[in-house]
C-alpha cells in the first residue's frame, strides 16, 4: 500500500487512565486493554479520526510534542504496533 | 410440578414457554442451569426468562450470564472487524457464517448467543490470497501436523484452523459449507452471489441459505453435538424470515431432506410441534442426550451418530485410510 | 451423581457431585459450619474417566460446568483436593460478577490486605499466620473485587497449605481444625486448614481494600514501593477473568491501582514476613 492514512479509533470507544509514565487504554469496541508508553499516546492524540499519512504525522509530532528525534523507522514500527492491536486502522 | 423430564427437553420447554420456569423448585433450577451451560445456551435462556419474577439466586446467575454473553459478542464482533481490515486490501468482503453473522446483523438468532470461532466464506479461487493476508495480519496455524494439513487442504471445506497470535482467537476460512468428500455438494458460488450486505465490507448469507447451512452443519457435517443450540438457530431463523422459497433453495444445494428434518425438529423442540418420522425421533434422542448435571448421556446413540457423520463426510475406503493413519500417529 | 454436597462460600454457591462417598464425607465434615445455597452458582463433578476406574485403582477426574480437557486425574485418597481444585476451576473459568485476583485476603479494622504473587510465594501461609494473630481470614486463593462498589468480598475456602508450611501453621494454630494430610500430590504434601468460626460468621461482610502486597522469598528482608503501571500489569496477569468482565473489570482494576498503595516485600522467614506486614499496615 503506497501511502496509507492512519486513523485513530473513535474517541467515544476509548477509556483512558493515566498511570505514572504509562496510560492504560480500554478499547470498548474490542474489549481489549492496552498499556501504552511514549510515543504511542502522543501518536494517538495527534492522529485523530480523520487520518494522517506517516509523513504528516511525523511533522505534527515534531511541532506539537517536540518529538523531532523520532526517526522514520521507529515511527513506522510504532504505527505497525498500534495497527496490530487495533487502536489504529490503516487505509 | 417441577421437573417432569430430566433430559434436554427440560431446557427446550423453558425456552419455548418461559412461564413454565416459575413452577421450578431449587432442584429443577439447578438442573436447568447445568443443562443450559452444557449446551452453551445459558445466555439465550437468560434473555428468554428476562422479566419473570425469578428467585434471587437464579436472577443473579442469569444476569451474570447475560453480561457474559454480551461481552463475548463484543469480542466476536471485533474479530469480524479485524478480519475485515485484513481482507479489505484484497477487495474481498467478509461473508460471515453462523453466530458471528447472527450477531453482526442483529438477528433474533444472535440474541444472547455465545459465539466461538469466527467462520467466514470466501471463493475457492481466492483462498490462497486470503490465507496470505490473514497470516500477514497476525494469524498463525494451530496444528503443525503435516498429515492433517494435507488432508485439510485437499478434502475439507475450510483452511486448517488459524489462531491470532495476540488475541488468541480462532478463524475458520470456508470455501464451501460441506467437505469436498461429502456425498452432498452444495453450490458454494451461489451462496456468495446471493449473500446480503450487513455493513461496509461485511456480508452474510441470504436467509434461506443460512437455514440450509444450519441444517448442513447439524446433520451432514456434525454428529449432532451442539444440536440444541443449532436447532434454536433454525427456530429463530424460521420465526424471523419464514420458510418461503426454502424448500427450493434446499433442493438446489442437495440438502432438501436435511433442511426439512431440521425444520421439523426445531418445531418439535421449540415451536408448535411437528409430525415426526422414526428417524426424527432418533435425532431428537441424540440432541436431548443431556442430564441435570450437564453430562452427555445415551452413549450408544451418540456413537452411532459419530460413525454416521464420518460416513457422510468420507467415502468408506478413505475413512478407513484416514482412521488408520491417525491411529498410527497417535502419541503414546 | 451418587453423592452430593453443597456449600455457600461468601457470595458463591457450589454443588459437588461424586461417584464416591469419601470426598463428600470429608467436605461435609470440614465445611460443617457453612451455609447451604438454594440454587448453586456452579457444579463440580468427581467421576471415573472409565467405568472400572471407580473401583480398580480408583482415580478421580475433575469435571463440572467448566472443564479442562486434558487434566490428569487424582487418586481417590486425594479426592478432597480434587473437589477443591474443581471449585477453583469453576471460579477461574466461570466467575463473571466479581473481578478475581489470585491473592490471599485478610481483614483488620474493617479494611482488607491483599497478598498476591506466584504460587509458592507464601500467600496462603502468611494469611494463616496473620489469622493466628487476630486478623480475619477472608480467603487464600481468590480475592473477589466488586466492580460496582470497589469492596472486597470474603471467599473463605479451606486454606491449602503445602509441604513445609503445614508444620509452620499447625504449630501456630494449635486450636484450629485441619483436614487430612494428603501426601504425594502433584504439589507435594497438602493439608487444608478450616477457617475459624469468626471468619465463617463474617463471611458476608465485604470491606474496602487498603494495602496490596507482593510477597516473595529473599535473602534479607526488603521492601519497595511498586509503581501503578507495574501493579496494573501484574494484577491483570493475576486475574483469570479480567478480560471477560470488559469495562467493569478495567474500571475495578484501575480504581484499585490508583487508590490502594502497593509494596513488594522480600522475606527470609515467615516471622520476618509477619513483622513486615504489621509494620506496613500500622504505617498506613
């Protein structure tokens, strides 16, 4: 797939609890619980339901969260993880 | 008053006429609940009895059963969604079978139903592409045994079972609804052509085809294990969609007799009764072979049906070879 | 099922059916002071896998509403253990109202202490020793957390003591009632302690949790705080029904993790453990 758009799960489907440096996320649509550490929460907060390409996401992360040193390969891996667990859909 | 019968007909009576349950004593309730659990129908029972003035213990147990069934459906429908995401790049819709279809489409047959694996139907021509897409999306093979794999691929109506490595849930990918070795060969292409959309990228069989599949699953594919739930599915489908055009559709798939029997049996158990043949009575005995402790009873009847179901799936010579090989490779 | 026993333990009722009289007789004796349920939540069955196994080298296969397909049977002399394992299995696989945590629970001053960790870390032993020092025993296998209220409900089954712990506890509790010594079980020697009258009488009194401990054997007595995210992960691993409970389970666990302090303690011997526990409790 050439340049997919990554979309967040619906906000109403997420129940989020902050625990020290992790967040616990209950995903109502799946019934699954995920424990996420940076930069996953930041990625989720930035993506939104409209969707962003990986390049656009990288740019926004750099601007809003000062995550400029997150290299492309690492970002791709984090996105793959979020897609695999169902919190993000790639179209 | 209380329990007049101590086999599956107790459960059937309560599902057919929920008000009967008010006459149960503690022992009767205990037996009914054990039976319902053993038949995977406690969620269904809980919904049927909703609103009745139940004893406190029972009300609590059934409330928990309803919550459990509801959460189970969330998980099952999520498997549907993840399968849809995995197959979307192929342009292949997910055609759901059995419980997942009933739940996804909000059918009566899905209410309170426990759902196990995800069963989907795909065209024979696309099975390799579907297999590759699922493996890429995190599903893995369950069985490493090479013989079983060759047998499955060559003769069965589905891929060998796949399980998702993170979520630990199974998916069964079918390309027809009976094994290729079976004496009856339904029209798989027609099942797909007549399928009905439930949502974007998700479909189910047409109502008559769902009934044909339920009958095929019950008689020609299985040994009638799980028959009480299967016949409840048939009963709900008939109630919701009626039987117009069903006989013709069943005949087209070569399953006329099986479907007619399924309709008679579900009417006898859950509906307004039916005129039963001697063969029907034998099936009912098998289907209701469950006692008040949830144990399967009537072992001779069950064995007869197990042998019969294998005979239906495989010609005798192949069956002998299959059982010989399995016996040879059995551990210990 | 030829012989039947039923019992209510905290909010959960069981019936146990058996092909043999002996395990039922033992259950009747040991649970004599417990109430009976009207309609039990779960059924356990003790049966021979093959008909001749009822009399020839009799061995007990454990069944019930929920079963494990390849579970090995136990010899009839360990029938009591089979019944207890059967009840554990029904809870582990079938409990849907309370969030289950694999933990022992004791109560003091209207608040609960939960001790959780891997098998063999000493949860049952510590619970029994604290009971000897005036704490109320609420359970040694499962903590039952009510998602609606956040309270812990007592589930005081027979306390399962293994190997060296048997002597330690029988010495500490000379007045207590014990079941028979079961030698050569899959977990070694096992003996069951019957919860005392106070524990049984207060069985239906739930209390809020106040302290969560992760005990373990160590060379020297040590203690450290456990951060919430670690507690969360360890407790999901210690729960058999977290996923099945869905959002209720998540909320119950998040609330526990955010409101109850958690400590990991290493202890070289049980006296040291008891001292550490009482010191931490006093400091709350």
